[in-house]
């Protein structure tokens, strides 16, 4: 593996790098935890890596809390997300997904932007963020910003809408409409750490005074070509009391979630096993505290 590396330290330097390399082959990198593995297998001779990790611009590196929501820079690492008090309080599903990703060492370097742009169907943060109805802020080479929902950003396994002249700058999560929440991340893997999911489920329910579900998001990972938002299951739960969901309704939700999936056999698990685990994990949402 042989490559040139360029490390812009500001947005302007990054834009220049992008302009200079449009006619050649280059890759963007942040924490390198996915990219290095890919490059080791690659036979490409002429490659430039644009290393984003030295960019100091707060829009890439900060967590900014606004009344309308929270903006997380693409270069924020997974450990920072797990430790952030506002995320813990308002978006437990994201904090739990961050804490479940890989190991402590990897979490210190792996970034939220890298997790999203890798577009793995088993990406833990991607799954939580789709349930939270997050959107992407994408910096274009001419300095303008394009906005897109994360759900639309994912186009297939390892495929996103990102063009060669674009970089993911930040992710925006809309503010909760209510203070009462039921929010969590369920991850099933072969081991409890350093393991990509066999199945994952993210759920984020915003509750009214009587524990009625007023706004809900559910997403599933590792059971389809991309992370999937389970719209029908989320709609079905509207106005139900989260603490008193009848067993037949719990089964209905699990069925609707299962119907959103299209798992395949791979080295980690069979499609049949994924379907079974998905159904049982979906039922267990209502047993979690
Ligand atoms: C041992 C191990 C265990 C792992 N366990 C898990 C796990 O449990 N759960 C999980 O979800 N993942 C896991 N991963 C995968 C990986 O750590 C995460 O996907 C991580 O968040 C990637 O972030 P990164 O900054 O290292 O990305 P990089 O490797 O730097 O980049 C990944 C991809 O994103 C692109 N990219 C990065 N940043 C940007 C940007 N701002 N704009 C545009 N493109 C960009 C790169 O070009 C590349 O294609 C594991 C990896 C390893 C090596």
C-alpha cells in the first residue's frame, strides 16, 4: 500500500485540496479505522489520501446545542459522543450506540462522519441517527452547503449520495418536542465488544403527559442493504401509551419491523437467524427500562 497524504488544517485548505485532486484518484479519511483496512486490500498505485483529522474548524469538530437541535461535526469521535451530557440526556439512543461501538481505543479515533460515510448497513451510529431523523450538511467544493436527510443519503452498502466534490461537514439532529423519552439501542453481535452487529434496533419515542407516544423513530441495522427507517411500525405506535402496549400490539410492531427487513446470509449470520433475532429484539423494546 502506497499513497500520498495531504492534511488540510482549515476548511479553505480542504476546499483547495478537493479542487486540486478532482481529476485524479483520492480518498477522504478521518479516523482511518475503516479506510486502512480497505486500502490494505487495494492494489491502487496512484492514490492521494486527504486526511481530515487535522482540520480545526469548529463546524467539523464541535458539538453545538441550539434550541432547534444539535449539530455534531463530522470529525467528532465516537468517545466524545458517548460522554456528551446533552446527548446522554436528550438522545440516549445515540449515546448507547456510541458506547456499543468497537472498543475504547477505537472509539477515541473513529468519527461519526466516518461511520456514516462508510455506509455500512451495520453502522451503529448510522442506525441511531436514522431513528433520530438526522440530516447531513454536506460541504461542496464551491463552498456551498447541501442538506439531505440521512435516510436519503444512504443508497446501498458502502454507497452514499456523496459526490467526488463533496465532504460531509456535520450532522443535525432535530430537538425533541417533549422532555419525556423512551429511547434506546439494542445490538446483537457474536461478542459484546469489537463486534459489528448481526442485528441492531434503534428506537426514540417522545412521550406526552400520559406516556402517549407523540413522535417516534425506529431504525434497524444489518438486516438490509442500508440502515432502514421502519415507518409503518413508528406510525402504528402513534398515541399508544408506551407503558401499556398490549401484547398483540407488541407482536404487530415486531411484525411490521420484520417486514421492513430483507436480510441475507453472510459470514456473520444466516438470513433466517437475523429474521428471528430481529423479531424477538423488536418485541423486547417494550421490556427495556
Ligand atoms: C476492530 C474494529 C471494530 C469495529 N467495530 C465497529 C462497531 O462495533 N460498530 C460500527 O458501527 N463500526 C465498527 N467499526 C467500523 C469503524 O470503526 C466505524 O465505522 C468508524 O466510525 C469509522 O470512522 P473513521 O473516522 O475511522 O472513518 P475512516 O476509516 O477514516 O473513513 C471511513 C469512510 O468514510 C469516508 N469519510 C470519512 N469521513 C468523511 C467525511 N467527513 N466526509 C466524507 N467522507 C468521509 C472515508 O473516505 C471512508 O470511505 C469497527 C472497525 C474496526 C477496525
